[in-house]
C-alpha cells in the first residue's frame, strides 16, 4: 500500500488505518516541537499531492474485506488538508463505507477557509491544534508559511464548531518559555471555552522535537494548568492515568501485576498487552514494585523480564 498505513493501535483512536495524502513534511507550519522533523516544503499551496483516484482505489481494495477498524484517519508526516482531494475522499468513504468512523488530524490552519470547513464536515472526529492565540507567540511556536495569521484560523475553528456535528478533540502543545506564560495561557483558555471541544489534550515534548532547545513542560506545571482549567475536559497523555487515580486503584493495578509476575516472568510488552495499561503506567508500576523489593528484573534472550520475588502465586487482590 502506497498511501495507506497500519492499521496501527492508537491510544486515542483504537485500531486506526492511516491515510497519508501529502509527501513527507509538506506542511503550512514548521512547529518548533514537530516530532517528524523540519518542514521541508513549507507551503500554503493546495494541490493534488498524490493521485486522489489511486488513494480511493487502495481504500476500495483494502476495505473490500470489511476489516475491523475503530477509525480511518487522515494523518501522516504533514498537513493532510493541503490535498485538494481530501473532501472527495471523505465523501467517497461516507458513501461506500458509512460504517467506518473517520478522523482528521490537522493543525487546523485551513479552517480559516469556508470551502475547507464544508469539505470536512462529514468526518466524525477532528483533532485540530491550538498552541497560541497571540500572533507573536503563534509565529514563534508554529512558524507558519507567509500570510498565515493566528486570528484567521482561530476564527475559522470557531465557525467550524458551529456547523460541525461530530467531535472536536483539541490538542494544545506546551513549550516552556514560549506559550506557558500566564497571559498566553489565559488567552488560550478563553478560546477553548468559546470553541467548546469535546476533549482537550495537553501535550508536551515526549520525543526529540525539531529544535533541540525545546524541552518538556514539567508534570507539576501540566497538572497546575489542568487544575486551573478544571471545568474543561482535559487529558494529559504524557502522565498516563495512574498518577491521578485513588490509592486503592493504584494498589489494585499493582496487585494485578504482581499476581501475573508471580505466575511467570514477563517482558514489559507482555505486561502492557495482558493488563491493558499504557506504557507509562506499566513503567511507573514496575519502578514502584522494584523499589519495594517485590519484583526483580532479569536479562534473558528475548529481552528484560520481570518476575516476582515471591514466586508462590498470589491473588490479584489489592496489595
Ligand atoms: S503542523 Fe504538525 S506536521 Fe506540521 S510542523 Fe506542526 S507538528 Fe509538524
């Protein structure tokens, strides 16, 4: 497959088949934190970057067996909205395979354009970004192509909200020293209130970004913002979930992991797939259990295994 990838397991989207509509790093932004790398084609040009008919033909052949998918997602290493055929592909999917939910990962810049808003209105979930409201901060963090302004795209996002019946999952990427000032966060908060997204995800650097001076925002700062914006539906993926659940829930998760490791040694990925927890949560639990002397790690042929110190099977009751 040339234009489809996956399906990949995604924390937010479940089993997701990706569609890549633009060549590597063709984007209207060059974000300082972009984990894909520097934008090599910084452009506002809408074009048929890859043949629409070939994308539809790949989809037609792949979907003919009716595979199980939670989402078909427009994503890739650039801005999918720059492809002029996006609306036609969405329309084709909704006509021929209405049973599949569609997601659009976009920086949202093209929402400034009425025709673009209309062309993506049939998607089920749109995941746009909002990292800045002030023009100077927008220019510093998102480094747009010439002629793109924060005010226009934010107005476009709000217009889109009015006509869109699906869900908006907004992403806010925080870079210390750039968009985490009290003033900018207040402005972002006001726009989010007006936009009323169904979810807000606070992100910060997880993998190396385009610029090496970009560092992650601390967990404490992320939690402070979440606390301050308490009426918004905030998620902080980098924290996993266990840090914020009650002590009894933590203990329950530890109990389940210990019970499993008392039966047989497991690798980190065995634990993730068996317990259905995120990588971050599993790592967090492993470090707690090692620190308390309940499990140890051992290098084996297949990698690092974890096993309980007490190998007598224990119940998975809270510990
Ligand atoms: S919009 Fe997305 S793909 Fe484009 S530079 Fe920013 S993070 Fe990278």
